[in-house]
C-alpha cells in the first residue's frame, strides 16, 4: 500500500504468485456426507517410469493442502470481498447462535463510526454471531455431547488423505513403524475418532463461529503435526496489503494456522482483512492490542479494556487467543537472575502489571470470565508461555516450569467450560532438555495439545534461527508436540518479509513431516517414497514437483544444468554422465533381478557363469549416454 | 579461471573476502611447550554493558578457529606459494621419515612430465616424504608407544579454548550438565588425554606427513563435534580457482576438514593446489580418480591402478581416504529391492566391479596392503559406507548394517597396523532410527569415530537438504557422532557454489554446536551465554559478532532498521519502541533486584508498599525512549 488515501476496498489485489496452482498439481475435493462438505487436497501427478526402468505409470500423490481456494483455478478470488463462508450453514443449522444487530465491543463501534478509517476498512455488511444465551458453541462442547459436527467429518477426511486407497495400492508397505512416544495413531482417522479426541481435550479444532471462511483443521498429537506462521506489522514496518500477501504466501507453502501479531497502527482493520481472506484459523495475542489502547502503559491495563478486546476480536472471527494467564505474581521474581529475563512480550507486560500493582494477574483472576467469552464464540485458548526461556541458559528453570504447572490448572478450568485449550511452549532449549518439556507438558496439562516455538537448540546463530529452531521443532514434534510455531531467518533481528515467511514455512514443514515419519503416522512416508523413486529413476520434474518447494528445486537444478534436455538426462550435475551412482545402481539392480539373484543363490551357485554373461552383454558402463 | 592458457602460478589470487578478519575478532595464539607450537584461536571482543544495565565490561569470547593464517593480518598469504609448513620440523625431528628423490607413483611422474599441464601446475619444488623402511609414522602408532606428539599437545590446547580461565571467571556456572550418551568428556583436555584417545582408536588425528601445512585437529566423540565441507569439480562444472575459493571460504565459516571430491578434469593438479593451501585436513575418495584412469569403466579397475592412486595422493598429502572396502560381493544383492538402490558413487563402482567379475572386492582383499601404504604416510581411513540408504525407506536395512559389520572387521585389521580409522555413516534416516545407527556403529566398530552425512530425516525437500540433514546431524552428533559431513542446499540438484558452501557450513556448525551443548561439552555454552547477554542488553554489534555469521545477522537487522542509531537502540524492529519485552523485562529485573525481592519475601511481606514506590518512581513504561 503505497498511499493510504486510496481506498483498499477499491484497489486491493491478491498477489498473482500466490494463486497459481503449484506445478503438476491440481485441486481435488473429496465429497463428504453432505453436498456442502467437500474436502480439498492437492494431487501431484507424475510421469511414467522410463521404459528401460520398467515403464510403469506412477500414481498421483495426494498431499494435505492448506492453500484454500487460492490455488483452485475454479475459485473466484477477490480479497476485497473475502472468501466464501464455507461453514456458514453448518453454524446456523445447529440453532444455537444468534446474529447480533451490532458489534458488542465499544471499541469496534467507535472504530466503525470513524470516517477517517474508511480508506482502510474491509467492508461493513457482516453482522457478528454469538451463542444464544446459555448455549455453548465450542466444538469441544459438541464433542462431549456426542455430536459429530461437519467440521469433525471434514477433518477426518482431510487427515486421511485417502489412506485406504494408498494402502490398497501397497504404498504403505515400505513405511517404517515409527516410535510414537505414547501417541495413539490410528490406522484410519474416523469422524468418531476426531470427536473423541476433541472431547478428551487431546485435540482442538480452532473454528470461531465468526470465521465461517475457514477450512476446518485439527491440532493434536494423534494427528498430523501442524505448523503456524506468524505475520503482522509493527510500529516501524509493514502495511495491510503486505500482511495479506504474507497470509496467502504462507498458506501456499503450508501454514496450517496464521497468527496475526500486529502491534502497529490499524490493528483492528488489518485483522479484519486477514480473517475475511483466511481459509486457515487465525490466532492473536489480544494483550498486544489492549496495551495499544492504554497508550503502551502496562500498569494502566484493566480487565474491562481486556474484556472488550477479547469480544472485539471474537466477533471479528479470531479462532484462538494467546492468553498469558499463567504468569502469576509469585512467578515474576523467579526470572530475576535469568540470563535473558522475560522475553515473551505478553509475559513481560503481565509481569510489569503484577509488580506495579502488586496484585495477582487479572488474567488469572478473571480466567472463568474469559472462558465465558470463549465458549460464546468458540475461540480456543492458546495458553501463552509468558516465562519461556529466551536463552539456552534459562531453559527448564523454575520460572518456566512454575508457569507450566499453572497452565495445567487453567486447562482444567477451561475444560470445565468445554472450552478448547492448547498450551504454548518454549523457546530456547538445548536438545537434551527438550523431551523433559514435552513429558512435563503432557503430565501437567492432561494431554492438552502442545504448541511450541522452536525450540531453538542454540543461541549462537542469529540469521539462521529457522534452522536452530527447526532442529528442536522436529524433535519435539516427534516427542508429541501437536503444532510448531515457525521461526524465520529474521528472528531476533527484524520483521520477516515474504521470502523469510516462505523459508520459515518450508523449514517447519520439514520439521513437522520429519516428526510424522518418526512417529510412524500412517501414510506419512508415501510422499518420501514417491519422491525417492522419482529421483532414482531420473524423473527430474517429478522430483521437483513432489518436493515441498518445486520452484527452488527446479531453479537450483537449472543453475548447473539449465537445458531442458538435462531434465530427462540419466545423470545430474553432481557427478556428470560418467560417474552416476544412481545409473550404476540401476544397472546392478537390473542385473540382479534379471538373474533372479538373491543373497543365497548368488554366493552358492553359478555366479561365475552369470558374471561372464553380464560382461558380454553389458559392455561399457555408460553406453546409454 | 576464465582462460586455462594463462599460468595459474602467475595469476592465482586468494579471494579478498576470505582473508579479512571477522568483525571485532582478532587472531590470538596460545603458546605451547615449544616455540613453534602456537595454537590459533579467534578472540571476539565485546563492548561494555550499558550503564543503566550495570555498566560492566564483557570479556573476550574465544572460539575455535579453523580459518588458518587466512584471517591473520600478520600472515603473508600467497596461494601460489602455499601455506608455511607449520609441522615440518615436528615431522622431521621424529627421525622416522625419509625424503624421496622422486614421486613413487607412476601416474604422478607422467603428470609431472607433461608440459601441457604446466599452466595448471602448482609448483615443483617439493619432494615427498615417506616412512623409513619398517617405520610406522601414524599418530596412532606414536600414541600407542606412549609418545605425546606436538600434534597432540596442539590439539589439547586447541580443544580447551582456555577453559580454565573461563571457569575461574565463573562463565561455566550456568551451563547445563548435558546428557552424554556414554561419551567421556573430561573437565579439561590434556595432551595425555588426547594421546590415550588416539591410542584407543576412539579419536583420530588426520595428518599426513606430506601435509605439514595443516593445523592439527582431532575427530572423536570425547572432543568437540567437527564438520566436513565437500568441495571439488565435476566433469560438467567448476575450475581449480573456484575450488580454492570454496576451500578458503569454507574454513572461514568453520569447516574442520575439507573433502576434495573432484571427478572432472585435472583432479591431480586441483588437489595439489588445495592441499598446499589448506590449513585443515583434506580427505578424498581415491576410487573416483582411479575410475577416471580406466576411462570410467568400473570393470577395468585393478588393484595396481588403485594402489598407484593411493600412493599418488598420499605423497601429495591427502590426510584421509574414503575407501569403500566394506562393500562385499554378498552385500550387493541385498540392495536389489531397495527404493533407491546404491547411491554412494564409490559403493556403486565397487558393486559393479564385484558383480562383473563375480569376485570379492579387491579393496577388501587388499585391505592389509592398503594399511601398509596408510601407515607409511599417516593417512587415516575413512571407511566408506557404500551401501548407505539413499531414501528413508532404505534406512537401517540389511545391506546397510551388513556393510557396517564388515567395517567393524576392517577397523580391527587397521588397528593391528596402528592405522587410524573413522567410519562413514548414512544417509537418509528418519529420526527414530538415527540412534540405532550410532549405537550399532559404536558396537560394531569398537568406538572408532563415526563420520556421517546428515542423516537426512526426510526425502521430500530438495533444495533444503541442508535443513533436512542438519536436523539428523544435530541428533547423531548428540548421540556420539564425531564428525558431520555437511550437505548443501544443492544436494541432489547441482554442484554447490560459494554461497551454498557457506550455507552448508553454517548449518552444520549449528548442528555440531547444538550437539556439544546437549552432550554437555565443558565450556560449550560460554558463547551462547555471551550472545544472549548481549541480546538482552541490546548490544546489537556484539550480538552480530558473537554469532556464527555476523555479516548475515547485521544485514538482516539493517533491512528493517538500517540506521546506525538503531544498533544502539533499546528495542528492535520486531516490536518497535513501545513493545519491547526485553526492555520491560530489564525493568522488572532492576525493580526486583533493587528491592531485594525474592520469591518468599515478595509474597510474604510489604509488596504493596514497594509497589507504590515503584509506581511513583517508575511512571510510564518507556520514558527512556
């Protein structure tokens, strides 16, 4: 947005790079039990195996698709209008919500009445929904009532990725069993399984009734590991359009949820644009905006201001709130001798408030009031770790674990209200202390899903903290963490731009997928096996397309061997035509198979004879080239 | 090299970017017991803590320095002349080597006599050294005789990084104890400890007597985890000068050893330039060059050609040889049903040879002959894993582990000759199968150091395999792997350029350091703590300079807040001035300390009073800004 005087609703455009289908990919929908329940997936098509390697056709590989309608050429995309309200009927049909005639939040009403904000406004047609008096509209509540919602069915289909078909094709046979660390991964995800996991609190479905545009997804350790991408502007950088671009770019590469961490101007308006255009759940940290409302003076925060902020955001459609209600007065002094004190913004705001007033945190004291709001809109808790370690020195200390124990208490209170909860986790933790975090979280919080930032396994690589944290993220994902909050290369240094967002997302897709493989998630290895088979058979385009980032893979290949012919070559630039181990290995395999060679017969019987035949028939190593 | 007709010896220049000292860093030397034993380290200086945060001075941080004389402004660098022969006297003084009047290898002699190679030649003044008849010049041999060599003393000083000083300053107190998985990390490394580890075979010192230029280093799980960077041209890409540039660039960022994997033209000449200019050990895979000598026809390889290649390279000064002697005839059929067959170049060459001749591998059969060569020059074995898995599907299979068992047998044979051995490892391995690799290697190979490529924990991210493998590398380093072979973003796609080399090195420095932290290597956390303290105190320049890559950190910061003033600001671009959690946290700490607040007194006594004082004195949160 170069000029804020122009009206965003007239000029805003989605980035064209974000709406192109990925190469050799097409959007497919799996039909559910009702006509408006169509679950999107991405099908990656493959070429046939070269004739001299078997000539067989290779099946489409189905992958989980977070990109929403943006990558569907059939969809009409206009960010000025927002996405279609996919869940609109599902929500209304339950009969437990009412449409309000006006926004409940006083702040929202003031904002909407301010004509100077018109150029930035999304649109005004929408009226907020809220649970009818006495009703609870959380997915956990439905689950505990025994109701399987369309959201749950959607999720079951989505998580399965047509696993049964893959199984029937034999594609699961080469998968390693995995080591699940206590996760209970079923052979197939059923709607009932989803319901039960949500009822038990082991998984959450972040899905605000005011965010009908979202495609339901689930966060829990018995499902695919998810990742979150943070976006948001700050007082010194970025505009609304930049943030929308980061959203569409982030989900294109695989962000399962997005957190809008804006702290700059126009937080309210930015959020509206983001939610209306987001097919993935949107999380926020409401205390950031509440602090803006009191001019940045933490001591001036009050429950009333915070409460109005929660309602403001809930009626916009935020799906989960990070709330640092675990930072209690008595925890604060525990941080005094840390190397890096309190590094969470929310945590430090609350610590300051507690010390200044010498009172218990108002978030902690009003926790049940907060639950009342959450269940009226189905906003999920993401209980913030305000005292997470900001350096490896501070990992797993009394402050961190003291807060975690409080989060466990709060989980039980939220569950009493059938409010969905996940728990945020560190931070900076050396590798050998990661598992203790996961185990303690499972125990303290009765298996509520864990949602961690990294952890970063060392402090010494500013500029590469996507990697320092990707290592920890993969490990904690394996140990049972349900969602991994990405870290970009700019962590500690600046605000991520679009390229940083992509790097962070891809790094975290790697971590999450590595965790799925290590846990033994059924079907997780199908994509690895397909890609490796393509690699072995020199199907270069398939290798690129099956990867997490086809564009980068292709451009790296082309840097060394740019010609089209190189993409059908039976060698690559690392070794050149005379040295290709894949090529040699293929010949070994052909030979071994042709001769029905197996370990015993090879050693026992007429190998001399066979060897002579091979020498006569095979000749030089590379005669094909 | 744009024009091969010009003489490299007249025009070759070192890249200026590779010889600048790193910012705020200076080369320091720790004097050993003899005047020519001066151990280089890098001292990173820090600024003082801001007055309002304590105003104390912050000590230099010493870091392990692989960059050799290149970053010493006092050193005269001329790659046409090569580095000074640091170890020349040490080697000669032992009285067990003789200078040969001419090169032993017939190939070398032909090469040296060929005038068409003059433009590419390094120089001809040097005469090779070899052990006198009946002598064994390996560091293992000396160690087993009870001799502490200057190399061992150098290493002890180098690994210690003046640990005692740091301990006396209290800098080790915040370090986590770590979980060593059976490694025996001493509180201080003594020359005797080095000697004993080498004598036991638990560590190796790759140090060919014909590579006197190298600064001794050690590879073993009771020492700092090391990393290797691969360079080398192929038939389709790269020149000698490019490779020298990758060498100096790689060691600048932390490569502990370099492998020259050239397979293209002028392998012999390229290697000479590399070794003469390398302060780190150089490894090769001799079978690559041997195959070139037989026109790329694996079946035509013979023991005589391979033997001459070993001697050719040993007399140039190669410090370790990857030798795939573990690929035996009976292993080959075990790979036939793999997803990706044999992916090691050396492994596939040997598999092809074995099948074609239906004979046991000549490397296996001549293993004792190879040992005779190794001990005459002190070349260390890096026993190659020719059957490593090339996909997660193939991880930990019968072929891989069958070969590993053979490598265990070969280790015992090498040790019989007092020849140093490390063992190469995979490859592609999902996280949950990594530890089995490490444990099995320790058992099969009697604790000989493990040297692994990655492992890559998933196959689905071509273009990002530095990350897929960095995850596995950090984990296996923690479990006990002694050296990690880097993987660059170009893995599977193309040859790495200079930037890829840097990315690979930094990623692997992260993995190695994370492993040191997790193992509890004494002093490993000093750099983390210093950087985190600098971060907390908004000493931006110190934060950049203490990191693995100051240049990237600084440029990322400057993208958002380019002005110099921003580098002394008490906030950063992520949050802006009004939202800085570090700032708030500092205030919390100041407050807590000023009031002598501790957990018990805070809750028990006059906090209301203190709180009021704070409110009166503190006022607004951000009045400093």
